[in-house]
C-alpha cells in the first residue's frame, strides 16, 4: 500500500480550505465557501494529477 496524498481540511472564516499534500512533495490548495464545491474541485484536480502520474 502506498500513500498518494494527505488531505487537510480547515475552516478559514467563511471559506473551507482543503490542502492536498502529494507524495512528490507538492501541495495544492482549494478554497470555497461551499464545502461540497471545495471537495469537488479538489477531487477532480487530484484525479487528473494522479492519472497523469500513473502514465509517466
């Protein structure tokens, strides 16, 4: 089993902030007032990122 990312979700004022810490050392941050929207954006982006890394 391999960890591909660590996800941190916090509330910053009115915004939800999701930070994905990837195994390659990079961090991606997503921010939105709606919790579902921040999760959707993050999941779509991570799906693309992880699919690209599987190809290479």
